[in-house]
C-alpha cells in the first residue's frame, strides 16, 4: 500500500513539469494549442458539467458554457501531462506483467522438465531392478541345477571333525604312531561310515 502511495506521488510530481512544458508549447504553437491542448480540455469540461447535473438531478443543460482559452490551456496541459504519465505507467505495468508471466512460464517449464527427468529416472531404476531380479532368479536356478548334479557324500561335519582330531592326536604323539593302525582306522572309517559298507576287519 505504501509503495502504491509513493508511486502515485511520483506520478503527480512528474506530471507538473510535463504540464508546464505543454503550456509553453501551447502558447508558442497555435496548431498544438488548437488541435492537441484545447480539445481534451473542452471535452473534459463538457463531461464534468453533464455528470454534475445528472448527479444533482438538475436536468440536462441546454448548452454547456465553454471555458475561456486560458483555463482551457491550463486544463488541457494538465490532462496531457497526466495522460502521458498514465500511458507510461500502464506501459511499465504491462511490460512488468509480461516479464513476470514469461519468468513464471519458464519456471513452470523447468519444473515440468525436472518432473519428466525424475519420472524417467524412476522408470529406468524400476527396469534395472526388474532386470537384476531376473538375473538373481537365473543365478538361483543355476545354483539349484549345479547342486542337483553334485554327488553328496554321506559324512557329516561332526564326522569330519572327528577325523581331523584323530589325525591331530597322532601328529602330537609321534612316538606312539603306528602306521598300520592309522591305515587300518582310515580304511575302516572309509568303508563303514563314508561308503556305508560292512565293517572292515
């Protein structure tokens, strides 16, 4: 609101030198005075008298008394000054509105392009995720196929640990190692526990 008041005061201040210039021009140039300065003043005076008579309900005047030339020049110069400033202000407002509209349109377009980029990125990520899921399923299927082809030995982890313990004990006590006993125990374990055959004696 304060900015609007300041703008109005600025226009009123600038209109005075323009009006003074129009007055001087009207005094020096009969053509400017007759065709540019006086017609707006006469028309404004006619409209003002008609409006006042209508508002006061005094009826329609038969004839509007014309202004004298000095008053008409004064009024016409003021009207021209304010009209010029109004035109300039309107042009500035129109240009500013067009600039803001173009700026907003560019911003909206940029946001739309950004949204399109995000949608494209999300779509690509979904495609990559589906492709990776398909690859993972293929790998699992390949693992299952390989697992079905592998010959599964009957021993368990506990049995393998027992064999390791026996070997470690034999290594820790080399003075009591009997090669025939070790070979016999290994062959017996192979036939009885691993291959599932009868006990070897």
